[in-house]
């Protein structure tokens, strides 16, 4: 007969919570080892950065190199990307030069995203500097006088090392807990003051951003329009003119351009392959006429054709096909979506319209400020609306499952820092006898395993999470790329908070007190309350690892060096080398914001539990600020600008940190039997909640929409449509190219301008008389063309980046070569004919005189079709054309298919 053992009574708070002295000693020794190793890593990183920047300017001065690519490095007005001049060669000069750049100059040259990110890091460094100074002169002496350090070494409450200056050194209901409460309240005031100043600055800069003359401030994005309206831009324009008469400059219905962008990618691939073939012929075959690179194609039998001639002909065929398809847009080739861009004559009207509710159905006419042209997530605008909730639910479920799965890994890593407790309990079993041998081994090895290795492993495994999160978030129906990055940032922040705080604290407390937990699992809350301060040693170690292995290594960026070097091994042409240099060439705000927020949360929560963590937070944010400013100035180029949108998530993260600290401290005070301190601490959370509500009411609307007063005060005083580029026309759209709307030249090149953008789903209004606009704020007309889907924009001439000079006259002219090339191109065309036939389009490739669309071949004064074009003609225009199924009305007339 089995007799169940009588369960042991629940111990009083703090009564049986043992702290192994040897374990704490080794963990604290590991913290010292991490600090020493960290400074060594920082010194090595600085030396490597200073040496490598001299030999690899394409990596460490990438922004300067990228700014030289004038065909891509331009803003919406065609102005070149600003960059700082190359610094001198004396040691660490880039850091010195970058830190001397003012905030105003950074905002002007690098954008509001960079300004707010740097302000976030700089002010966190200041906050924790103040906290560390205060705790040094107040809490350190108070905690150091606690009674637990004088207890016998075999007493479970005895503390050693840095735990002497932590809350673990105080007894239950100790009068010194009042000093901890006062410190908490003073820190709350400091944090809220900094947060208010940060939000005020952010809103002020957002007002300036929303009032600036940029395409997004003249344009709205309208989604989920009624189906009957989404096929006619004229109907959409008439709808908006009912509410805002004579203010709509253009309505652009977004069509699904997946087919067109696919052919553009194929065209660029053909150009790239031709450049590789030319490079191989010159460098490997020494221009031998009887030895040229060959292209294998599949006919009845496997055959070969001259690679240079084939890719030249194929790129010309694809260019002609793209031009043909762009002139024959219909619902089969490019079905219209239920989204449209509405462009206004002035910013004031756009700001008012963005805040208006025009439909009596909440799910229709969803209006928002348009993203900047580079930030539009074009493929997602074609997604079906009713699937959006399901995609969001799938993302939530995935992140939740990922948190649960990764928490097991994090708990296992955290258990490594408590090997002695594991060995004591699990060593009884034969399968785990090796744990006891490991613990009894060399003390230096045990110190490394318990103190330094676990935070390092945690740092590594958490770096992989954004990749998995992006896989699912990218499937959601999000219309802007910066919103995708912001959602990844929010998910990653939540994941890091769960992994680095909740999982570490809970698993660490259980493993550290494994015997007590096994004996009475119901005592988990008492164990947590008494062991939370002791987890600060491990978390302090994690903060140091992130400081020295996170941001300091970002300075010389070994990951980018490795991937770039791997791509360089196979790169041949200048285009391939350029693409290799561009890898990881953008600043990862979505990844660094969450890491910084998680570190700030840990430091805030433990600022009075283990005050020394504030010093490690100062080290982290100090290194992060210096490295971030240097990297943004020299090493990274922007993908798009969001106007500091990601900063709001980081600001909210600090609010969560304050609320979490108040919750944790309320529990700690309760289990220290300090009920009055617990009540006051709990009530202080009401102050934080009211501050949150007050900030939302005061700042949320103006941060999103800007200020009309600011918009009117920054309006242009010239009242002209002339832009800084020569590509702006001040005449309304009509049927002739001379009266078309223009967009800026985004490439610095010599040669003919590309043909006008012929897009059927656009309704254009003539420019009003500038004297009739009271605000004197007028739309630069080329902004309209920036919101036409990229698949319908003309195929601009592609600069030859083969690095060699191979003329078409050098191609073989024998009948066999010409026949093989023609057959290979015909096979490729046949596949396109079959694919387009499924969409109801009849494509027939006719072999004619080859057309080359490249600057270096076409000649400076010749057009793609062989006709002369005067250089004085304004380049690239937008023409409001129409298809057979939807004519477009323009100023009382109906234009036909020839418009």
C-alpha cells in the first residue's frame, strides 16, 4: 500500500529562499569577465574599423559611393542624395566628424527617421546616467548597510559581491525600503519628464514633416472603394470633387502591375547576362572571334547560340514587349484594384481630406495619408480586402507560437547559468552524473560556462527572430513599407520582452530554487518575489553582451563583410560588384529599436532592484549612440523615409517598461511585507496611465496629420508650378505630348529622354490659376507621375555596366549564328505568347531590326525608335490615356484610345 507523503507547509515570505553563495560568486565573476572581454572587443572593433575603412570605402563610406550612382541616388525632385565628404585618414576620424554634425543638419541630410532614432539613444543614455548618479549617492549606501551581508555564510539569505548593493541585502519590512520607494517615485518623475520632452519634440518635427513640400503631403491613398467606382478614375475624381470642389489635381487608380514588373525584371536580367557575356569574352577569351561565350537553349535538340548576340536581342525584344503592353493596358493584363491615389492642388486640402469620413460604410473609402513614393508597397495594394483579417490572425498566432517555442530555448540557455543547482538535483540520476563532474571541474571553466556563455548564446539566438517574423508580416495587406517595418518592430519588441524578461526571470528563479519548487510548486510567487533581484546579475551580463557584441561590432559590420565578400567572389561586371556593395546597405531601424527598447526595459525594471545595471545601460546606449550616428552618416543609404514613424513604437515601449516596473515593485514590496510601500507603488501606476492617456489626447492626432497653421505658414510664396528640375510642365493634360504632365529626371545621363508615361486609369485636372489659391501653395506637377505603379512607367535606358566596350558591330554576322540567335529568341517569345494568351492578349513577335535601349549604344541624340529628339524637350511626361473600355474625360472632351 503506497502512502503519499505529507506536503510540507508553505514557507513564510523569504523564509526558505536559499541563495547559493558559490553560484552567485561564479555568476558575478562571469559578469566581470564579460566586462573585460567586452572592452577588449570594443577596442578590437575600433582598430578593425579604422583599418578596414582605408581599404574598403564601398563598405564603410557606402553612402558616399551610393551618392555617386546618380541614376538611383536622387530624391523626388531629382536632387542628388546628400552625403558627407570623405573624412581624413587620421585614426577614427569618421567617428569624430560624425559626432560633430548637428541635429538640424542630420534632419536636413538624413531625414527624420535618423534624427528620432539618434535622439532615442542619446536621451536613454542621459536617463540612465541620471539614474546611476542618483542610485550611487543614495541607494548604494542604503543597500550596503543591509543586514543580509552579515549573516552566516550558510544562511540562505546571505549575499555576496554586487548583491550587497541590491535589494536582496534588505530584510523583510526593513525601514530602508522607504528609500527604495522614494527612489522609484523620483525615477518616475525623471522618466515622465524625458518622455514628455521627447514626444513634444517628435510632434514638432512631425508638424514640420507634414507641412513640407513633398509628394505624400499632396496625396491621399484611398482603399476599398466600391467596385463600380474603382474602374473609373473620372468617377472617383467626381466623388471627391463633391466634397472638395476644384481642389483635386489627379486621381490615379492603382492597377495590378505584377505582369509588367515581371517583364521589367526579366529585361534587367537579360541586360545583366549580356554584360556578363561581354565581360567573359573580353577577359577570358581575349576578344577572339572564334571563341565567344555561348548560350544553351532548348529546341528540338539542345543547341547553342552566341550569348552576347542572344541577350542583346532578347533585351531588345523584352523592351519592345514592355512598350507594347504598356500601350494595351486592360482588365486582363492589369486588373484595377480598389485603391487609388488622390492628388490635390495644395497641401491644405490634402490635410483636411485625410481627416474626413466621406462614406457611411466603415469598410469603404478607407482614407490615409499616402506613403512617400519609395515606401509604397505596390504588390499589397492588389490584395483582397476580406483576407486581411485572416492574414493578421495568422501572424498573431505565429508570433505567439514562436514566443512559446523560443521560450523553451531561452529557458534552457538560462539554466546554464545555474549549473550547480541542476547538478545537485539532476546529478542523482545516472544520465546526468556528468553535470556534477562539470561543476567540480576547473573554476575558470565553470565561471565562463555560467557567467559569460549563457548571455552570449541568448544574444545570438534572439538575432534570428526578425527573419521569421518578416516571413509572415510580409504576407499581410499593408500598403506601406514603413508600416511593414513598424509591425516587425512591434512584434520583435514584444518577443524580446517576453524572452529577455519574463522567461529569464521565471526560469531563472525556478532553476535557482529547484529543490524548493519541487517540494512545493504552489510557492512559485514567493520564489519569484525573492529571487527577482538576483536575476539582475544575468540580465546585467546580457546588457553588456548587447553593448559590446551588438553595436560595437556593427561599427565594422562583419556580417556585411562576409556576405559582400562571398558575392564578390562570383561578381564579374561593375553591376554585379555594385549589387554586392549594396548588400545590407540600409540601417535596420526595425531591428535596433526593439533591442534598445528591451535593454531600456530591463534597466528600468532593475534600476532599484540592482542599481548597478544602470551603469551597464549607460555603456550600452553610449556605444549605441556613437556607432549609430557614425553608421547613418557614412555607412548606410536610405530605402525610404517614414517621418520618424518607428519612433512611436519605441516611445510606447518605454511606457510599458515603466508600468512593468511598477507592477514588479508592487509585488516585491508585498512579499517583503512592506504593505504601505506596495500600496503607494501600485497607486503610482495610475499616474503613468493618466500620463499615457493625456499624451494620446494631446499628441496623437497632430502627430498623424500635422498642423494646418504650420502647412499654411510653410506654403510657397511664388505660386508657380516650376520645380528645381527642368522636367515640370505648367500646362494641363491633353491629347498631345506637348501638353503633358512631367516628372523629374531621376538619372544623370546623356541621351534621349524616355517616352511619356501612358496610363489609362488616371484623371487629370488642369492647373488652376496660382492667383486663385490663397495659400500660394501649388502642386509641383511632376509629383503626379511618382504615384503611377512602377510597372507602367517607361523602361528607362539602362547604362552599360559591363566594364568593357563591346559594340554590336562586333557580333558575328554569319548565317548560322544569326539563325541560332533568332531561333533562341523565337522560343523565348513563344513562351511569352502562350502566357499572354491566357490573359486574352495576342502577342506575336516579329523579327525586325533590333532596337537597343542603352545609352552607350543608342547615341546621345537618337531616340529608341531611331527618330531624332530635341534635347530641349522636357523629359518624361505623364499622359492621361484611355483604354477601349474606359474613356477618360478631360475638360469637357472625351479622349479616345489615341490619347
